[in-house]
């Protein structure tokens, strides 16, 4: 800082204005060096002084706070992030096939869904699965206007400025048939050669060295300074699309050809196939060339070629039914098992975890691997099969680990010839390492076999479970309460500030009445305490799906949470149904639950278990007192069957049962397996029996399959 600094108290408004402008510029320059270039030029303490001075001046002259003031940027520090972009069409992931049989099953499943004959010809495209990061690039009237990363699939980061630096990507498409609105999706990647050169350059300059081309591509794209991105050799392959005003073809490969015509890079190894056998042959061909391609791929993606079929097939939770990724075999490495820890999860499951001598597998350093459960550790699989020749795992063993894609590393083999003489069998604990309660293994009622998972019987009294439940509750996919990290939860629980989930929402009020305030705790201050209270307050208004997921019920993940929310639409409805399902496992509410998009017995059972527990109901009731749970908008609100409960029965001739169900749900209807007074519509095909009788007796409207298509406005049935 040059010149003499005038004390804040002595500044007049003219001087204050000039000083704020100077500080804003200086702070922004430091931020740039710190965040984007990783090269700070002042100490943290000096930087803090600048910010403090800025704040002090603003406090004295609030009218002079400029809209670009450093104090207005999100969080305590400057903006470290890109702005968010909500995807008009979600960016989903793909299901996996790991072997040829999975591909055969994929084809058969699709034919079944589409009611196609087994021998009918069905075309697919097969193309390399690029190991990069996916991107959605939006064009309006031919001009590239926005680019967003995938993020969580629903919301990504706005990286337009950076994507504009990718030379391969057209910034303006002149083609006559290019639709007004077109979101091109594809994979950004870095070639192996460019990756090696970049790392060399980085290491000479003392900069960051990347572990693999994928990380290098991701790191290069996520630069706040696009001139850095511009200096990185990023490439792209186009392979899909998001929101579009029109499509140039009615097949996947047709759109591909249009991509190429419009000037987008497409992968030359994409091919049209007409059977599982064909796809597998193409997979082998690509696999053989893998090492020579010059860029990383991790499998082959198959997609149903006809777009009308894709539409009919739709999506199953987060993956399309019409596509699958056939992965290359996992990569393996050998290392030493140095220890076995037992972790207690949120639901009380005791999971043994292998501590390994760190080893690199497929470009990633691995030091832990899951050991799943006691049986796995002792050499048995879930269905009684023998693993590793029946060998157990002991500390000191030499083991082979494998990583398949993004799957957690697994121990797949043990070399008994290298087992140390003193290696002792692992003794699985009979008591929970956290709370000392007995460890139990439930008996599976169906199979009459012991459940694979050992559980602590301590429930909410086990602090591992309370801690984990809380962490889960405030996590991103659930209540997303910023400032309530693991450390805070652990400390608050230890000091009795919170005991159960609803306590989170009464924290501010209790703090106000307390002599021992949060702001006086070590590491806290007035601002951070207030920020936490604000974040908690903001979380009161919550989507039903997040609430359901946040409860941490066994088997109920984010997708199931969303499915349930969509089905029950509002919280009262959901709770009533759950209580009914819990009270009678043969009753209609339970059957309805099992039926929701193939939810199944296990998930329904665990929901019912949860809602059968008095203390859980108390927690939920207390939570609801504090929350404002948002209703769910139906998938499609304007359809003639929105909000209606529909039952399909008899033989359907133009669509399979699963297609009928998916179609109805997409239109906002609720599909139930049984007829009751709550049913609005029975779609009956030939051979309908008891459900038809029941419908007639309770006065439910009955229509044919053709009537159904007419009702939903599809004149010619598919
Ligand atoms: S199609 C609705 N095609 O794989 C599915 N994805 O595991 C649209 N990926 O997030 C994706 N190469 O990042 C598709 N040729 C390809 C791909 C590909 C790589 C990535 C993509 C996606 C992930 C799914």
C-alpha cells in the first residue's frame, strides 16, 4: 500500500468513495491471483487487513457500498464459484453392463418393454465412452450462448467463457437446418499427448501436476480465469442433446450425422448395430484399438437408434432405459492389507474397511477398500458362494484389488503363499465399537437366511448413528445446511446443543435464551453464528423429496425420495400413507407403496419399519412443526390424467405393462396395482377379471386400451 493511509474515522465521503474503489480493485486483483492463478502475492494477514478496512469504511458510509463491493460476494471470501445453470433437460448417467450377458439382457429387456418380438430387428448405435467430463452447450439462432457442466445432473456450473475457448467447438453454426434452440451435449477431454505435455510444462513452472487426462481436462475447464482455459488443449466429442426446438433426424445416428454436418466433432468409431451380437463385436473392435486411440475411453455406449423408441422407453430413476455403458474390465493391482477397521454407519450397519498400503490402480491412489460385511471378510459371498477359494482375509495378507469405473475399490484375491506365519484370523466384533450395544444379524424372512449385514442394535442411542444421521440430514442432497459440517455436528452433539433432528431448528431460539452462546465458542463469532442460523432458517422450506431422503431411512436414497415425493405429492398424504403401511403390511397402503415404480418389498418394508417406531414418529412430528414442506408439482400438470389414480388390468396389446405405467406416471397419474374407491380409472384389456368386477362394483370408470390412447391424446397407438 503506498502513501499514508487515513484512519477510517477521519475519512470524508469523497475520500471514502475513492478508497472503496481502490480497495475493490486491489482485493479483486488478489482474488484473481489467489483463486485462479494459485499464486497469491500478499500474505493472508495483509489480505484480511484490506477486507477489514473495506468493511469498516462501508460500515461508516453505507450509502457508498457499491454493487460490486468485495463484501457483497457470497460467503466469507470472494466468489470462488461459477454461477449455476438449471438444466432444462436433466443430464443423467448411464447404467452399466460388465459382460456380454448384460448386453444380451439389455437388448431383451428393451424388446420386452416395447412389446417387440424377440426375433424382430432392433437397431442401436455403439460408440466409445469417452473418459472426460460432460458438458451441455446451448445454441440460440446458431450462436453459442451458454455452456454448463453436468453438476448433479439437475444443476451445473456456468462455464460459458471457458467453453468458448475450445477451438474445435463451433461458436456460430450457419447451417440452414440448424434449429433455433439446440443444446449439444458431449464430452470434454484431453488427449494423452497433450496431457503429458501439459504436466511437463506445469512441473517445470512448479504448478499443479494432474493425475490423469480426465482430471487435467476437468481442472482446465473449471478455471475462473478463461485465459488459463484457453491455454489448455481441450477437445470435445458431441454425442447427445438437451433442450431442442427441433431435431434434424428421427434416429440417433441421423442426429450424429447432422452433428458432423454442422461442424461438431463426433467420434469416428460410432457405428450402427442391429443386435446384441453386433454390439459386442463392435465393442471388441474398439477394445482392441483402445491403446492406440490417443485419448482415454472406459467402455462403449449403446443407444437405441430410433428416437421414438427412446421416447417410449424413457428413464428409470437416473438412467435411460434406452442406453447402457458397456465397461471395459476393471484394472487391478497388488498390495498389502495393513489393517481392518469397523465403521458404524448411519443405519447401524457395521462395515469392515480394509486399510491398504497405498497403491495406484488405473491412475488413482487407493488406500482403502470396502470389505462389505463379515461373510465377505471370511471368504463367503452374499448368496453362499465361495470367494477367493474360501480364504478369509487377515492383516498382513498380500491382496489383489480392483477398481471398476467409479466403483469403490474391492479386494478380489488373496495370495496365501505370502501370508505371514503370525497372521491371525480377524475376529468380528460382537459389540458395537461405538456404543457397546449388541451386534445383530437380522433373519431375512423370505430366504430364512441371516442378513449379510451386521447391525448395532443401539438405534438412536448409538452416537455413531445419531452423528451419521445428522450429517446425512444436513448433507447436500437432503437439507443442505451450509455451515453445519461434520465437525460442527460432532461438537454440538458432544456438548448437548442438539440431540435429535428437530433440535437443529430450535437452535437459534435456544441460543438466544442461553448464557453460553454459540458465538462465544472457540472458532465462532457473531457473523458465523448468524450465518448458521440463517442457513438453518433457509432450510425450513424444504422439498418433500429432500425431507424423505433426509430422514435416513434404510434403502431410501435420493432417487427413491424423489419417487415417493412425486407419488404422494404432499407431506400429509405421505405421512398418512406411511402410517397406514406400517400398521398393516397386507393393506392397500402397503401394496400401493410396493408398487411405486417397482420400489419393491425391501424398500417398502424399511419405510414401514421406520414409521412403525414411536420415537421416529415423534421426531417426524416435531420436525414438521418446524418445517414448511413444499408440495410436489405433478410431472405433467396439464394432462387429462394428472393426479388421477389409474389401474391397468388384463392383456394390453399395444404396450407392455411397464411402458403403460411409465407413460401414465409421466403424465402425472398415479398407477396402482389394485382397485379401490380411490381409483379413478381402470384400463382393461381382454381377459380382465377380478379387478374389472371390483371396478364395476365400486363404480370406477372402465376404459379400453384404445380409449386410453385417445384420452391422453395419442391418436395412433404406438
Ligand atoms: S450418452 C442420457 N455417450 O458417460 C445419457 N455418454 O455414465 C447421455 N459419456 O454423463 C449420455 N461418452 O459424461 C453418452 N458416447 C457417450 C459418452 C457418454 C462418455 C459419459 C457422459 C455421461 C456418462 C454416463
